[in-house]
């Protein structure tokens, strides 16, 4: 039997695949071989609450995949969620303050 190092040296394409134990326990693959994450696994990867993820997917505000009635997320879905949430630095234009009316104090 050959070791992983020997397989890599031979440039065996099958040796470059991720071992099955490296996939999250509650993930699946679709017909195209893409990894599908359950809402719990996707929420953990995004470090957000599962309820937030389910609510946004139910409102169709974030990309998601339905396998029958089951909600799943692909890597592309997770990347799109992160990209949609990206905010650049805020460049507030501080307009020069105009002199306002002074309030008179009561005497």
C-alpha cells in the first residue's frame, strides 16, 4: 500500500481530494459534487446564529439552496453572504458647520 506522499509525488488526481473525514459531519454533496452545508454548519462557518440564517433565507434575503424542502448552503452561497455584508470604510463628509442662531438664556 502506498502512502499519501507517494501518491502526491505521482501526481495522482485522486490523491488531491479532501479526505471524507475533513468534511463537517452535518454536510452533504449535491449532484455536481459541491459541498452542501446544513443551516447549523453554515451558521457555524459564518459565526452567526442559526436562527438569523434561517430567517434571512426564509425571507429570500440571502442566497441559499433548497433540496426538496430542506435548506442547504453551498460555498458559493456563503461567499455571497459575506460579500453582501461587506462594508467599506465610512467617509463622512463633514460639512463646515454654519453658524446657527444662538438661544437666548432666560433672565
